[in-house]
C-alpha cells in the first residue's frame, strides 16, 4: 500500500465538464487503534484521533471492539472537543463486535463539519466498573472531502 497527498476534493467519473452527471466524490477514512487496553483503570481518556479537512462531511463513525473488554466496561463517545459527544454516542462496546450507534439530528448536523477550519475528531473512552483485564478497539471515521465551502459539486475545474 502506498500513500499520496493532494489537494482535493477528488471527483471521479467520465463526464469531466458536467458537474453532477455520473461523477462523485471519493469516500475517505481515518482510523485509530486503541492498542491493548489490559490494565486500564477506571476513568476517562480523551484522545484526538483524526483531523478532517474544512468542508468535509462525515458519512459514518464505526467502532470495532476487536477484543472484548473483560472485568471492566468500555464506553466510547466521539466529539469535536475533548470530552464531547457532538458527533456520536454509540454506547458501551464491552461485548465485542461492531458498534455504529444511532446518530441524533444534532449529531448529523455536526457531521457537516466546519467550512472555516479543519475539524479535529476526539474519542473519549470511559473505563468503568473495574480495571480492564483485556480490551482493544478500532475507531474509523468515514467522510467525504468536499470543497472548503461545503459544496458537493464544485463548478471550477483545473486542466
């Protein structure tokens, strides 16, 4: 796998000069791996896990509990500030598996990120009940990079 960076948004399709006709914007992801949480004590940690470009639109937030929490519990929220829940509160993810939560109307509004600045996504992990005997999760932010003003189909083109 290789990585490349370029100024976006990247529009894909065969009708280059006709916005909105068979073209679409690329869906991107940024992921965070908590690593082994064994021995994590009760409390909350807040970690900046992604920075989305200005104008991006979040499409989904996925939490994969790849190693079930044992002894204690794990509850994760996502926000635009440390400790925040503006983006999603999927609930306890102790049992293992995929957790996507149900975004509220306020969450969905926050998914239309700032058109003035990049948006930092915070993951807030609360360990409750007892010290964890095991646990690990991967959080993935799925988003579309749009024009900085939030437009989905920019009308200007570069040759």
